[in-house]
C-alpha cells in the first residue's frame, strides 16, 4: 500500500512536470520587455504599439499586417495574476481626448497580453488553419535595469565607485550636499538611525537631481521609485567612505547589511521573476534629450546603455528554453522623438543611437542575439514644413508647445553626418558643444480626428516587424 502510494505520487509529479514542460515548449507566445530611462517614452510606446496592432491601417512595414494575415487582434486577461495590468485604456484615452495629454510615466512593473489570430504562410497555408500568437508585453522602469549590475558587487566596491561618480564633473554640482555630509560622517561610529535617514535622503536627492539634469545612471533605481518599500531599512543606506575600524555595530556594517538586503529583496526577485523570462527586448533612448543637455549627458547615456546590455542574457532562441532558461534573441535600441526632427535627419539620429550602443551591441551579436538601432516616434506630434530664413530654406517641424499650447516651428539644429562629432566630445568630458547647439522643444500630443487606422507614428511598424515579425510568419 505504501509502495503504491509512493509510486503513484511520484508518477503524478512526473506527469505534472511533463505537462508544464509541454505547455512551455509548444505555447505560441513571445514575452517582449519594454524599458528605457527617464523621458524615453515607454508608456506611449506600448500604448501606440497595442493600438496599432489592434487597428493595423498604419502598419505597412509589419509584413503579417500588410499581407492581411492578422485576421483578428484582441486584448486578453493577463496570465499572471500577481502583476498589475498595464492601463492601456486609460493611456489611450489620455492621448485621444478632446484635449489630449501625455499619460503618466512608468513607476512600476506591469504587463499586458495581446493575442493575434494569424494565417500561416508558405507550405502550411493549405494544410493548417490560423493560429493564435500571444504577445505578452512587460513594462518596467529602466532605472530598475540599472540595478542588475549591483548583484555582482560588494558594498565596499559599490561605495567606492558611487562616490567617485558623484565627484565627477558631470555629477558634482548635483551631489554637493551629499558629498559634504559624507565627508563629515565617521562610518566607524555606531549606527544612528537619524544619521542613516539623513544620509539616505541626501543621496536620494542627489540621484533625483542628476536624473532631472538629464543624466542616465541613477542606481539604485528603487531609491527614486520606492513604492511600498519607502522608509524601509533596505532603502535607508548610501555609499560610505570605508573606515579603518568596522566593528559589528558600526554605520559601515549596518549599511553593508542593508545593501545586501537591497540585492536580496529588490533586485533578485525582479531578475528571477521577470527579467530572466523575456524573449525579446526594446530599449528606448531619449538621445535627443541627452544631446540637448550636453556632452556629459551623452556620455552618461552611453555608459548607461553599456551597463544595461551587460545585464541581458542574449543568445539564439532554443526550443529547450523551458529547460535551459530563456534568452533574449532580439534587442531593439530605439531613439525616440524622431518627430522632433525633419525626416532628412532621421538617419543621423539612428546613427547616433547605433554609435551609443556600439560596444554593447558587439557583445550581444557575439552571443547570437540579433540587434538593431532605429529612430522612431511612437506618437507623431508634429508635421514637417519648410520656412525661409535670411533667404535660405530651412526644414522645420511644427506642433503644439506643451508649455504654452501655441503652435511653434522648431529647427533644433543639424545633427552631424558622423556621430563621432557628438560622441568624441562626450568621451573627452567636454562641458558644452563647441560648433553648434541643439534645442529640444516639448510638444503636446496632437489632436486626433479619429483612431480607426491606429495612432500616427514614425517607423513603429518597422520596430514591430523586427521584434515580432518572425513569430507571425
């Protein structure tokens, strides 16, 4: 009897494991991660992508749509009941209102499942009916992604690097109050909670000021998006100057333990439960905003992109993914806000985006992942025009100013043919551009006459074709 019960339980568990493996092997779904640093436009990208997959009139470069093989697309209840749903309907309502406004930016992780019924191609056309492809979109803040490199660091090494970064010319103006407090702190003294809170608050204020100034590397990211961890010991620490004496009751030891808790409580669950399960990834970049903010912001963005890609698990897709673990086999780097430039400069913007991630891309390609860089606008907020200034024709873009509501014409400056003209001063730490200035205007969303064909965009269909086109074939 005991033997029968034992073997019956064993076979039942084996059967359940095989059932789970089979569903993982043969489920026709793709998990697309969408991330980007502050101001990159993640929420608008997802909203426009979903709207244009539901209404495909503006997606000619997505082959399955152009060939009419996407017979239907519809939103499904999301399969994971523990993650908030991406508020697609609310964001779409904001963009299509009589007085449209940009939706709230990403503050936490969320998901959305879009299912498409797709007719087969090639030899399968006459032998099988349409199949359903699930697109699971995972939206998460890019600042969380910058936390992943901390997993391999000890508190002493992170403190050394973080303090050196705060003293660098690009960050020192924003870190002055924190650095002054740090210099006055003896980390060998016993832990004092008011001192710990003051240090953590000053460090957080420095990170927020750096981000507001257009700098990209602002880890630990959860300090700026604490959620339900606000005020917890896991978020009440800062980098410290390492003292000679470090006994168990010292401030140094306390912050060392809290840094380990941050990795255990915040970073590890994000990697294990979300990031490690992605198939495809799009990384959005506000390259124009960084260029506007100056060479140091561009270099900071380049460094952040290198850190981000180093976190990925790139590699070729395998049918053994449920056993060996998923790997991201396609990564798109998208420079957003292409509608802030005349189309004649879109290629230059894409070249800048490609140059920003050149070293990181080489590592991904070596691992078997396919990467691409594009300039896009998830929602086109401008129209193009040509005006005459000083007897010379100038290509401009027109749109409604977000600040005044009035229509403005913008010529932001000419991007160089060679992106090295931007990256070289950035690498050398120049404070300003020497030859020209680049200006960015904040445009309001356009007033749309209707959404029957999807939302107007620039190259969003090409982005979709690269990210999921092969899975719709």
